[in-house]
C-alpha cells in the first residue's frame, strides 16, 4: 500500500506537526491544568476522533466539496465560532461547591469534555483544508481503497498526536495537582478556560480560506 520511504516521510511530518504548539495543544493543556488529567486525556481523545472524521471526509470527497463551496465553508467556520463562544460562556457559568480540594466537583460530564474536543476539531475548517492538502499526496488508488489508505495514515497521525499530547497531559497534570487546592486558582480556572475558548473562536473567525 505504502512504501517504507513514504511511511517514514509521513510519520516524521506527523510527529513534527504533533509537537508543534497549536490550538489542539492549547486546549488539551488548559483542560488538564484546570480540570485534571482525565479531562486532558478525554479532550485529546476527542481531538483525535475529530481528526479521524475529517480524514474520512477527505477520503470520500466530502471535504473537497466543502472547500469548493464558499457558503458551506463559511457555515462550518461560523458554526465553529459560535460553538466555541458557547463553550466559553458555559465555562464562566461552571460552579464548584468549594467542598473538595480539586476539580472533581466541576459540573461537566466526562462525555461532554470528549465531545467538546471532537467538535472543536471538526468545526475548524482549517483542519479540513489541512487534511485535503496532506492525505491525497500519499494516496495510491491503483493499490486499493483510498478510504483504507487514509485510515492507515490518520491512525499514524493520531499515534503521533497521542505521544505528543499525552506527554503534555502528564506534565500539566502535575501542576494541576500542585495548584488545584488553591481556592484562588479555582476561581481563576474558569476564566482561564473561557479565555482559551474565546481565543480559539477568534482564531477561526479571523482566519481566511487561503
């Protein structure tokens, strides 16, 4: 399906991209810092699932349609902005009861944290354009299913993301344990998380297709 040389090039590129600070890394590290290791890993898994969905959209041609039709691209872009702003507002409304010395009492279901990470990735049109520019370069339709080839590539990319973001979660979780008992940080944490969602929304709102 792929030559050893191609796999080496793709894996190296995927690893370099994974360790490069970006929106995904910012969201994962902030979730971990404010809500702990489990929240960080759930966010990471959501992002990786979103990347898988985006890759499959590229493989079946849906992503190309989105990229070629401006109105569809804009709908996805502004849906992403609205969703992130909603997350920012929700973070500000989150309350801790002040009884426990950590963030386990934060009223955010674990499935919501996973879904937030996934939708944040899917509704970022830049991720679609990025996937469109990378995966087709490694396709060999004459060697079999393009969908299967894309699945292999995205699993490699997700593995590199697991290594990079997993290391960030583990490292940041240490700081969470140190400061989570601080009542001042508990109050500050929701503003930090809301600010990150707001910045991500601004980043998508001000981005351009080209």
